[in-house]
C-alpha cells in the first residue's frame, strides 16, 4: 500500500479495534451491575480488568516489535481482541468470569495499539511521520466515542450480550490492513527482551513515561465512570441535565480527536515539553473543579467535562 492508503487503512483499523474498547464501562451501570448485583467497587474491578491485561502484556508485545515485523503481532492482537469480546457476550456469567475474559480482551488490545503504531511508522518515510502518527493516535478518540455510542444503543435495543457480540466484529478492518501490508525486514536488536535498565537511565524518556502514566490515570478514570457520573448528574438535576449519558459519553470522547490534532500542531510550534506541561496543569485544575461541582448545575459541569477531555491532546 502507498503511504496515504496505509494511513487511511490504519485509522479505519484503529477505529474498528476500539469498537469493543469501552463496552463494559458504557453498559455496566444500566445492565451489568443490576444483572449481577455488583457493588461500585466490583464494577470498577471488572472495568479495570481490561487495562490490567493491557498493562501486563504491552511491555512484552511492544518489545517484540523490536525483534520481528510488527504486523504479525498486530494481526494476532486484533484477532485476540475480537475473540475475547465475542466470548464475553457468550460466556460471562458474573464478576470473576467477566474479569478474566475482559482482561484477555485487554491483552489482545496490547497487541494491537502500540504494535499498530510501530507497523505504521516502519512503513512511512520520515517526512510523512509526524502528521500520520497524529491521525492514527487521534482516531483513538473517535473509536472510543463510537464504542460508547454503539454499545449503549445495542445493549438497550438487543440486550447487553448482543453489544459484545456486535462490537467484536470491529477489529476486522485492522485484520485486513495487517494482511495487506508489505513485509519489512525484522530489526536486529541485541540484549534481553525485557531489559528496562536503558529506559530507567534515560531521564528525559522516563519523565515522558511518568507524565503519560498520569495522563492515562485521568483519562481512563473519566472514561470508565463517565456514564455513571452523568447518570448521577441527570438524577441530581431532576432529569434536566442538558444531555443524556449516551450523548455526553460520545461527545467527550470524540472531542478529544480534534484536540489531539491541535495539540500536535501546538507542540510543533511551541515545543513538546512546553505544550505538554501547560496542558497537564490545566487538566489537573479542571478535574479538581469537576469533582468540586459534582451534583450542581449541569451546564457548567458539562462544559468542564468537555474541556477536560480536550486534555487528550497532550499525547502530542
């Protein structure tokens, strides 16, 4: 594939891979918690199983892309994500089975997201790199927004199991993209697979890693509980909360897509370190304000929630 076609296919594949991404957070308050009698802590554990699986698998799978063509990992990871999501719809019966299967879906996504980025950059010329990577990473937000929308609508109309079974077909475009990619030579890397000492000695890189970790702590906390939070806001405002939880969950995630593109342009103009620092500080202040105003008038809180999700742009 030519560079432009490759980027288009990878963005479509990224959106598809993210279609199952937030099915559990999207429907746990309205379907899974009442169905299985889960407490808030148990629901949080179930939702976090996905990221736990991702966290455990991504160091290994990302490191493997330094030793083999990333498209193979991308293909297997996308397929595993699809199969695990479909299995959730078929077999999940309660908290522990849900945690196990959803954790496996997270492992699959670990083989899809960062290996997908490596598969893309290995096939781009240096001049095509910055904006192509930005389009790929910003399509993440569109995919998450679509996941919120589709999973809630399908669960309300056809039942929660159908929401998993339908979104499980999302990774199909990425499977096609990985299949069609031209093979590249496997990198020749010396050293052990999981030797983190060079990373720990690289203080600038470690700073960005820790900053991105803080970003993900905020981001996934908001995305895990946004439906539950806005359900609470609707109840606190006697049903007059401007938008319903489905609309808000889609808006706050899709808005991060143009914000991510804008963040990259700002970082090119003003420097990445300066842009990231300013956006991180603004994000923290907005998050604290949302917590302080929770349960109050809906419109100011909605504006803060939308502004907070623009902080996704600090992935620049």
